[in-house]
C-alpha cells in the first residue's frame, strides 16, 4: 500500500520549510456580483497532515483548493509551496508541479468519458513524462490499490459513481504526489457508494499522505487530523466538529 | 513526449470518427480535385503524345476515292509544293503486282537478292518519307521528268546485293532493265519498307513496266507542324480542281488544338476550384478546431490539472489539425487515383500520374491542416483552468 500512495522524496523540496504556507492570500472575483472568495487567508500545512476544509456553500473552499493546487493564482498575498514563492513560477514549472507533486480529486470526477479506466489513470503519468510501459504498470497498480483491478478496460460511463471516484483517486495518486487535494470527493455519492471512497481516504491518512479535503460530509471530516472552517473567504473555528484546528484569529491582513 | 501527444491527438480523432471525416471533407475534395485533374491531364497528354507524335502530326496521306483509278496529275509534286505549309510531297506505288519479283534483282557485281521489292516514287514522295541516305543522293525532279533509269536502294537490299557504295556506279537489273544506283537509304521514318526495296522514279517505272489495272497510287505529304488539317483540305483542290472528290486526304486530328482545349478551358477551371476547395477545407479545419476548443474546454482543463503545459495542449491541437489534413489529403489522393484509373480503363488509356503529385498531396494536406490548427492551438492554451473545471 505504501508503495503506491507514499509521496516520493523530492530534492526540490526544502524539508525545513512547511509544505504549504499561505500569507494573506486573497482571491476576488469581479463582475456582476463581486465576491471575495478568499479574503486574507493565512495558514500552514505540514507534511503528512490531513486537513478537512468545511464551511457553507460559497465560503471559498473550492477557491482555496484551486489556489493550493496551482489551478488559480491569488490576486494578492503569497503562497509558498515547499518554501518556493509560487507567483514567480512559469507555466512550465506550475504544470510540472501539478503533474508530479499535486493530485486532484473532484466532486464530479472529471474523467475522460471516451477513454478507458486505465487510460484515464496513465494519462496523469504521461504529463509527468513517464515512459509508456512504466505508466501502464503504475496505473494498473494504482487501480488495484483502489480495488478496481478488474475494471482496467472499462469505460468510465460503465462504472458506478463510487467506482468512478475511485478511478479519479487512483489517477490522483499514481504520480505519488506530495499533496492530495480533494474537493467534495463524496459530494456526488450516496452513503453506500461513498463508503469505499471513505475507507480509501482513511487509509491515505494512515499512510501519511498530505491531504486537504473539502467536504460537507461529517463522516469524512471526522477522521481528518485537522479541520479548517471557512466563512466568507476567511478561516474560522467550527465548534460543531471534533478535532484540533488552528485559526488566523490574530489576522495581520 | 511528442509521440505521446501525437498518440493523444490520434485517439481524439478516432474517438469522433464522423466528425473527423466531416472535418477532412474539404481537404479531401480539394486534394482529390487537384490530383484527379493533374492525373487525367497527364494521362490524356501522354495519350495524345502516343497517338499524335510529331511524325504523324506532320504527315498527310492522299489516296484515290475509288479504287482502280489514278487521280494524281503528272505534276503532283509541284502542285503540292506550292501549297502553304508543305515541305515536300509526291506519289508512290508498289510495283510487286507488275510481276517484279525480288528475284528480278541481279547484281552487276556479286551476290543475289531475295525478299526485295520495287517501289516507284516521285522525288517529292521520297523526300516526304524522310529518308536518311548513307551513300549518294536522291534523284531529283529532272530525273523524274526525263525518266532516268536511276534507283535508290534500301540498306537491307543493298547489303544483299553486295553494294556498299555508289562511287563506282553500281547498277541493278529491275525486270530486264538496268538501273543505276545513285543512293543507299540507311533509314526511313515514314516508309520503313523502303529498306527492303529499290526505289525508282514513277515516270521511268510507267514507261518501262506500265501500270496494272488495279495499280494503287498513294500521296505522301510532309507538312509543317500545325498545317496538317489545312493542307489536307487544300491539297485535293490543288491536285484536282476539276474533280476534288476523286481524292481523299487523311490528316491526324490537330493535337495542339486538342491539348489547348484540355489545358486551358477545363484544367485551369478545375485547378482554380480545387485551390478554392482546399482553402475552404482549411477554413473548415480551423473553424472546427476553434469550436472543439470551446467544446472540449473541460477536457483541456482536466489535462492541465493533470500537469499538461500550455504548449502540450496547444501541440495536441496542432497535431489533431495536421493529422486531419494529412488523412484528408491521403483520402483525396486515394479517391483521385481510383478515379484516374477508372477513367483510363474506360477509355483504354494508360494511367499516367507524376510521382510528385503523390508526394505533394499528403504534404499539402498536412501543411494546410497545421496552419489551420494554429488559431485553435493558441486559443486552447489560453483558457482558465479552474473556471473551465467548474463549467
Ligand atoms: N470563477 C468565478 N467567477 C466568479 N465568481 C466565482 C468564481 N469562482 C468562485 N466564485 C465565487 O466565489 C465564491 C466562493 O466560491 P467557491 O466555489 O470557492 O465556494 P465553495 O465554498 O466551494 O462553495 P460550495 O460548497 O458550493 O462548493 C462564491 O460566491 C462564488 O460564486
Ligand atoms: Mg466548492
């Protein structure tokens, strides 16, 4: 199990630095209804931490995840990834991070509908520049890891929602990323089908994968080591949930 | 990596076969029109070349309309020579039927002849047959008018008779008359039979041997290129103004006018339209590429989230467009080749297609495709990942 999900050591990483450090990060959307999706977020995520992000709809959880995953750029503030300020990275460098170091799991899976399960997973390694035989081998191993070893050549549309989400988890894990970002991984699944996904996430927490999971699902939040609550683009405590959490109570920004 | 991106592009195209086919259509039709036109043109002109080579294009044949008559006047050579466009012309006839067997040859010097025949021809006819003389010279109009007993020997007959030069005044017996050999013909473009014959003036032949009741006279005229039709029209009047119908003139169809029709009218039109269709094909590829970028923005965002660089996404769209153009070009080439072969078979022609066309077709297709893919490639690299993942 460790073989598949544990992150690779990375010489680019400054081990002395936290994996993620946000300082006063803001993301505003202008237009018909201007929104402060992120409004001065300061936080740190250490290696091996598992973080649940909770909060009402529109509170900025997905926006936070997008910034963390280099899918979006903050308007202001600084985002250090393994000690490196990300606003200075080129598109090629950001892409390389996404390909090798960051895994995504989305609420709506985002699988390619016309490609086989195996293809969907090995595609993630293609952009990490792995040779084809290695891609196939590692994708197969990752699919066995999530319990889909019998569905390698199935099409995503032939799978249940829970199975599709496990494919996307395999895809997110196959490059052995340093951090796994999940946006409501069980949001589209009923309690029965989400069970396998839950078990998988729990195993990843136990394996020491750095995990940030946006979720409405108390079942998910319960086994995360740390819970972050958001409101109106800011972090706050959520007393309704167990666990220990940090705040940005003394907000400098 | 490039191979992987090419493979992704190929997979994208094969997953939407109908759309790919429709996108290719413009390129396919354009290339097909281009290849088919050049193919049919080169096939046709090769055919024209075969049928109407230079030799035949500059020759007019004359013969009596009804057999058993000799409609040619005594001064046929002069009358023909007066016609515009005529280089030489005259009358000839084979004398086998008057009982001159090949064995009639008896060499003055040594050897015996076998398999030779005798031809009577006016100086104009000899000149019009385009002989190449190895020795001596041909007889002239004076010899014809005087009825000199002079002969030209074909190379084969001359060899059989042991005559290899004319400086020592060799002579041959034709019938029971002695003829002086004044020239040896090495090759003859229009009357290759001459090489196995002795050629004598028509006037001498008539006086010495007379004519058979069914003696066949033929007119042979050498004309300048492009004059054949006009000479054929005018010669019957020039020779027999009293009875033009007694003569028939045979001229080849004028190849230059035929070729001009093919090249100028039809070809330039089809060429122009194939270029237009090709451009339309490129626009179709460009347009469907732009639509695909919008339609596949979600797929693009997923690839980007998985770590695809802008350049890799753009590269895939360029590949897809180039591949579409390439496949379109090859399909058009294949269809056009089939068409050319079908036309050739139907007309019993030999299909002739320049190899550059076969190379150029896919090359043009791929080039147009890649160029047409540039807008889509640019647009594909631009979109916002997080926005497109939501939508
Ligand atoms: N691309 C965008 N353009 C405009 N507004 C946006 C965009 N993305 C997010 N927003 C706005 O920013 C705010 C935060 O959105 P976000 O998606 O981060 O919320 P969320 O906490 O993930 O909500 P949910 O639980 O419903 O997924 C919302 O008001 C949303 O409308
Ligand atoms: Mg969200």
